C-alpha cells in the first residue's frame, strides 16, 4: 500500500510525516523553520524530505502534500497572506516541484487541519467542519465532505484577518496587524496576541504558556488576561457560527491545548450567537499537533498523482 508524505510548514517548525492509510503515522521528524531566507526554507524542506526517504527506505515519491500559512494565488501561483513573510510573493509550488522532482500539493495549513479532523479525527464524517489554528498566528479553514474548500480566490476560512467582532474602543486603538489592517483577530486570539495583550495591560513580558501557568497558580493578572482571551475567542467563533453554521468547530495550535478554554467558552459563545442556545460543538483537535501534517498527507490521497 502506498505510503503518503505530508509536511506542515509552520511559522516556527517544519514537520514531516509518513502515513500508512491503514495504520496512520509510521514516521515523524521536524526541523526549525528558517526565518530570514526563502532559499533557506526550500533547502530545509529538501533536506527533511531526503532524510525521511532515506530513513524509511522509500521510493522517490510521485507526490507530497504540504500545509502552509497563507495560500497560492490561483492566478499567479505565488504565495500570499503568509505570516512567514519571506514566503510571500514566491512561487513555492513551482520551486519545490523543480527541487523535489515530484508533484507538490499545497494547501492552507488550517484547511489541512480541517481535513485531518473530518477524515478520522474529532469531527469524523461530519459534512461541514471549520478548523481554527490559534498558535503563533491565527487562521481558519474549511473541510466540506472531508475535502478542503479553498474558495474561488483561495481565501475561504481566512478568518484570522477579519476584524475582531463587537470591539471595544481599546481593541480598536492598537498597532496594525502585520497585514496592514487594524484589530485583526490574529492580533488578539493567537498565542502571540494573548502574550502581547498581557504585556500591554500588565507590563509583564511572558510567553503564552507562562501566562497560563501563572493563571493556574492563581495570579490575578493572568486570570484576567485569560478571561479577556476567551471572550475574544468566543466573539470570533460566534461570527463563524452566525454565517456558516458548521457541524463542528475544531481548534488546533498551541492555545488549543489549554483545557480551560473548553470549560469557559460555551457561556461566552452564547452571548454572541444569533441562536440561543447554540448546539455547535467546539472541540480540541483529536490528533493535536500532528493534525496539520496528517491533513497535508491526505492531500496526496485525494489528488492521486
């Protein structure tokens, strides 16, 4: 049985996985994502793929799947909308196909998360699944009938760069997002945004996980920061429910691992959804940090080379 190779090209790490369609992941590896050079990213991908093929004694693949922040413009085939800024404006798909000598299926990383969880994860066999990545950045993606839905302009699910709904004055008067707009949801509900909000209010420079640790230890400032975070996440997700009414919302990325989110979120959501009560489940990705790379591998299965 053909084994599938998937890659999750993240903002801080590149993860590769070999998946047996019957057995699941049989091999994984990762490397840091180069930050300053597009060519360094190409070389890191090439090296990781060659290492995997050698280690697993695989034949040279006919195709691989890659999930990435942003998307390929349908007209120019250049990367756009990536928070890994050195990727923007680059012909990533074409360059990788030349470098790797195989077909490369590229898809937004949140769409890959949605596909993975719809195929055999927390939203298994549901028809319409919205997936949100709340990690270094913030993005969203759709799986419809277990396939990624990118839309006519390849921006379906680009939820992180909608403005935060029902904003306060303080939430509008902030520095612009890297994309140039003001008060994007990524500014507030990414892990980076959570840490920046805590710094803005308290003057404490802490990573998101340190703030969570402090919250659990009873620190009042950390508890207030987390309360603000969950409220903003609820507003952002309620806007998706009000427009799309998906069967399920799946959360991935570092912040999705904070279990307290799922305890507090239902009471916050119902403040903003048009229907009250709301029956849409919001769940943690079953496959956790591996869900994106699994979804990337399924791109190969869905697009036989």
